[in-house]
C-alpha cells in the first residue's frame, strides 16, 4: 500500500499531483491542533507551510511519521530537534522562491528611487505633483548587499544590469565565489558607508539580529535608501525610524518586520517608507515551484532516495547518489557486520577512508556506516537519527581519511571499540559496483557482503573446514560462497572462514559447528 501524506496547509494543485504519483494524499486545511493530532497517527508524511505547529507533543503523537515537508523556507513552526530524535526527516524548499524574492527587492529598489507608490497615491488624490517626485537614477550608484547568498547574488546580477556598482558583505563567502558574481567583498563598515542603496539578504540568526542598528546608520551616507526583503529583525526598526526622522535615510522599503504584521509601528505613518506584507515569495511561479519541489522531495524521502534539502540529515545531489550508491551500501554493510561481530557494549566507532575512498563524500558514507553499526543494537535507527542515537548513548564517533594504503586503491574500514577490545572490518568496491569485504580484523578475505553469513575464527589445520561445511550440508543449508583467510602464510596459526549461506542458520546448528575441534567461535550475521 502506498504511504499516506497529509497536506495540512495550502499547496498548489501541481504539487498535490506530484504527491499523488507516489502516495495516498489527504488534504485537510485549517485543522485544530486536537484534530491534527488524531490525524497525525495514521500518516507517514505531512506537508505544512508556516502556520501548522509541529512541536514535540505533536510529533510524539505521530507514531508512523517519517517525513515533514515545509513548503517554503523558515522552519520556526517545526521542532527539528524532536523530529531528528524520532528519525523524522525535515525537508524544506529554500531555492524555489529565490528569483521572486530577488525581483521583489528590485521592485522595492525602483519604488524607492522613483517614489512610485507615493506618486500613485498622490494621483489618486487628484493631484499632479511633478516636482515633488523628483527621482534618483540607479545607474552609477552603489548598491550595498549584506549577505550574498541565493537571493543576494540574484539581486546583484539585476542591479549590475541597471549599471549599478555592487559592494557586498558576507563573512561566510569566499572571495573567489564573490568574484564569480563580479563582486569584490568588503567589510560591513565599508559596505554600509559606501552604499547609496543598502539591501539585506541574510538569514535571521543571533549574529544578524539588528546587524543594521544605530552604529551602522551613523556610518551611512546622508540620503541613503534601505531595503529589507530578508527577515524582520536584521534591521533594527527603531533605529531605522530614527534615521528616517533625522533625514539620514532618505527612504526605506520593507517586506519583512520584527513582528508580523507590525503593530503600531512608526514606519507605517512615514511617507518616505514603502511597505509590503511579506510578499517576497508571493508569486504564482514561486508558489507552484515550492509546492512541486517539496512534493518531489517528500516522495523521494519516503522511498529512501536522496533528497536535496533536508534540514536534519546529510544530503547528496541525485547524480552524486548514483555514483556513490555501491559505496553507501558497502558502508552500511561493513557497519552491520562489525557490529554483529563485536561481543560487548559498543563504546566507539571509527570509520576510516583510505586511498580513492578518501576523495568521496565521506560525511555521508560515515553516516551510512553508523546506521549499519547501530541497526543490530537499536530499533528504528535511520540516517537522520543515527548520529543523535550515538550521542545519546555516549558512543564516540570519528572519521579519518588517509591517502596512503597498501595493496588497495580504495578502502573503507569500520573499527568498533568495546571494553573488551576492537573489531574491524574493511571493504572496497571493485569496478563500478562489485563490493567486497576484504579484511576482518587482520585476516584477509574476499567475501561478497550479502544475505546471511557465518564468520568462524578457527585454527588453520586440516579437518576443520570440512566438518563445518558437513554440518551445514546435513541441515540442508546451501553454501553460496566460501572464503578462508589467515594471517601470513604459515599453517597452524589462527584463520577465519566466511561462508555466505542461502538461508538463516539455527542456534542448534551453530552449537554443532562450535563443538568441532579447531573452531574457535561462530557467528551468524545478517547483512
Ligand atoms: P542563503 O542562505 O542562500 O544566503 C544567505 C547569505 O547570508 C549567505 O551567503 C550567508 O553566508 C550570509 N550570511 C550569514 N550570516 C551573515 C552575517 N552575519 N553577515 C553577512 N552575511 C551573512 O539565503 P537566501 O535564500 O538568499 O535567503 C536570504 C534571506 O531572504 C533569508 O532570510 C530568507 O529567509 C529570506 N527570504 C525572504 C523571502 C520573502 O518572502 N521576503 C523570500 C525568500 C527568502
């Protein structure tokens, strides 16, 4: 039966169509929290915007919930921590409103430069005030951009097309990336003091709250115009109102506010201010694109495929996923194998990447390995909550990369530590997708990691392997593959036998094998 998705807030028909291709869709808008709580029990995914609150108690009621899709950017209405602990993937769609937000910024920039809203209002009052609305040309002026991310860079391109100089401040952007936009980065003070028009495009974080406050207004040119289409609070509204009153700022245009809608804000009464009610993403195109993008991601996440914008999990681009797929499977299997071979409680996990493997997306690979390690130990572990579960259980997780290795061009090693000692398994991928386990502890083998496997450390001498396989044969258990590995070349030392078997092996059979002279241990692992 396809999974069930609850659409709890407005979503475009195009998005709903995409959901319907992979799920049973229930649309229920405007539910009261109590009604929502009841419905949440029976769904695997939910799509919301910014109004429906998915707090901890609500998520606790949602037993089967696996995916939350936020059709938009901000996730203030979702308790991401509680979702992560429960292994719920939280997705959003930050890219699809970029162009609309950039265009709205330009709309406000032009409105400020030519006082379009004020001139329009004047004409509606029956006036014809051509002198009052003498404008400012954008060509040759400097646009200061605070935050040169998705929206900021699109604004920059459009401003450059108007012949504006662009100066940008973004402490997290490399100068090379800025150069790609034809922009040289500057300090906050430089940008603020050079700008004829200043526009903010950062997220709202503790660092950016009131980033543009009294000190910055003091440094601005007299007659500057200020725009905010990012998040309310990036500009200190009190300080802005003061700077407008003093004439330091000639005009301001705001789409976002510290409180939305803004209550008795002094800005509402100022005629050199242009205000819009958070319309940045409000275009037909952005709404459709956001809905379709979130629907595609929700379906992909439900199918266990890679997603582009997961808030609480390491993500991969779909094309990268295709290439990495055999390595991801290997990582998970190495984790599962090592975990089932370890005897006492797990204390630490180390995932090592050697040679070519170190060049791959090791963050994602390590997460898959960790999921594999935890799976035999904890229920309901997935790629989202694996790191959280490890932390909660005080299991140390580390990752190392080295380029130098002997014999293999590429190797991944999962090493587990417990009070009693260590267990390590190593694997590689030959060719495109031929995954192999090539080492268990110090024993060299060459086993296909699949299905059920028996791992038997034994003394390397005659009449050990034969009797063991006989026991399996007598129990009608087919051996699909067999590998024996020993340390060094000399017989008589310890060795390990790895058998791929076509069906599970019962406890009684394992006991019989264990009794064979020379067998040191036998473990059945399921990969
Ligand atoms: P983004 O993450 O692509 O870009 C944000 C940029 O800000 C990044 O380059 C980051 O390095 C930079 N930044 C972070 N902290 C900074 C700091 N302290 N000083 C200077 N720069 C800093 O985000 P985006 O998609 O471009 O969105 C930008 C903002 O616009 C966000 O707040 C987003 O929520 C908002 N937005 C609003 C609307 C709307 O309807 N008004 C629509 C879309 C986006």
